[in-house]
C-alpha cells in the first residue's frame, strides 16, 4: 500500500465511441437495463431540442429548471465562497449579531463605501445569509447567525483561501501534484516521514489552533452519539493542543485523560490542559505514532481526523499501534468525515478529496474501506455509530 491510491483498472475506449457502444467496448461487453436507461437519459439531456421541450412542458419544467440552477451554481461556486469570505473578513455577520442595521449603518460598521456594502449585502442575502426586515434594514438568517458566533467556521472560511490559491490551475495540480509545494502543504506542518525534529513549533501551533477551533461541534457529536462516560481512561492519538480531550473531560468528569502527539505539539497541549484546570486528570505523551508505541492503559482510544491525513500504509500502522495499546475489552473510535455518505458526497469526495490532494497526502475513505483497514489491523468487531451531522462527523467503533 502507498500514500496514493492506485487507480482502478479502466477499459480503454476510443474517443469516438460513446453511449451504448462505449459500454459494449468494456470487459463485460454487456449492458444492464439501468445502464441502458442512463445512456438514453444522457443522450436526451444533451439534445438542445429536448432541453427546450423539457423547459416548456408543464410536468418536466421544474426538473429542467432545477438542473439548470444546479449547473449554474457549480459555475458560480467560487464567487459564492468569496462573498462568504468577504463577509467574514469584514465581520459583516458579527456586526449584525445584536440586531438589524440599515444599509448606511452597515457601511459605516464594516468600513466600506455604500455601493460596495450594498453589493455585498445583496449577494449575502441571495445566498441566504442575510435578509431584509419589513422596515428595510438587514438582519442575519439562520445560516448567517450560525456563522456569526462560530469562530471555528470563520477560521476555516479564511483558511480556505490557501486551497483556492492551489486550485487556480486544478488540471496542472492533478497532473503533477508534486510540481511545487502547495500553499496547503506549506501550512500543514507535519512531514509524511513524521520526524519530530523536522516540525516547526510555530507552524505546529498555528495549525493545531485552527484544528482546535473546529473541534467543538465535532466533539459534541461524539459525546451525544457515544457513551464516553462509561469508560475509565481516554487516549486521544494525534490530539493536537487538547481541545477534544478537554471537552471529553468536561462531559465525563470521572474520565482520566491521555493525549499523544509530536513533541512540538505536546508542549502546547500540556499548557492548554493546565489552563483548562485538567492538569491533575490528564497526561500528555510526546512521540511519533509512525515509529513509537502508544502509551498503554486506556480503554477508549480516539482517532479524530487522523486517518484521513495519511495514506493506507501509515493509517494501518496507526491502527495496529492503537490495537496494541488498547486495554482488553476497550473501544477504538475513528472520527472523521467519510466518503460516499448519502447527502454528504460533496464534502467527502469533492472538498476533502481536493483538499487532501493539494496537501499531498491522505484521502477520505468509505465506511467499508475503514472497516477493511480495521480488520487488517486486528479489530474483529466494527460498527457505524449514527450521528446527527454525518456531513462532518462520522464515527466507527471498533473492538478486538
């Protein structure tokens, strides 16, 4: 296994062969009924005449319009994200936390000319982030209100500018991701070799702070979906500066806490847990999970957004070390967004797929792929733990 997933075998079809003929050129040479229907559907959808008819006919008009809107949204997605970014940069959503403001008041509050403010406000309203009041002022919608107090989401929106920079030429990146260091790769402080001496402490602290700011909603999902309090001791592997561990400790006051991360990160975790008043209940261990054994004694081990940062070989190493460290009868929780989750495909395969490719390492995995790795690591029982928001938090519980 390697850090890059090998592409599956693909039947080579000449470019002039399409539709059913393309399918006939595959290894099976046979088409299922579903494939024939899909081919017919796509030929119809590509026909200008059918498009005009579908857009006019009463029973198909709403479907045609929905598809047209979805396609335009795909074309306009970058503009939408930049509207969101501008709102965060200017603290537009923060200025509206205490109630509606007029356009003129907003212009003063965010230090923009009135024309620029109006353009931004109306764009944000079109994206369902703001809405007009009956007296002509502007207030937050539910989506806008969700952004305003959520510093983690705001930091992630700002962080995405690095990804957009890397995606200015996505074809070049896909052809040669190693042609130069990407902005995302430069931001991520841990080399794949994982040598602690190569990690810049300042970069590690910056990245860990970003990750910590996005932990609270994820930690709440874990605590509400899984009975953490029934365990005696928790070990969070790759735990950063301790944000996840601290939240677990608050929910389960009898739980002993352990954290394992690289030395450059562990020193910050020690200080943070002390600041949270958890010094007596927590132990921070410095090391490298690619080369060092994990500390023993925990009956609950968590891997929170760890496996997706690594290829299969490293992921399997981490899982094996977790199995060796886990107390008999204990549980391992794998917590991260999964690929192929119904309703969250764009997050798993589009956003994280390209984010991790730009980073130069890691991949999202389906539930079945996670389970296969867990079995290879020696875990015999796995189950999916349902969560409220699988778009950002999937959980698999595994036991030996």
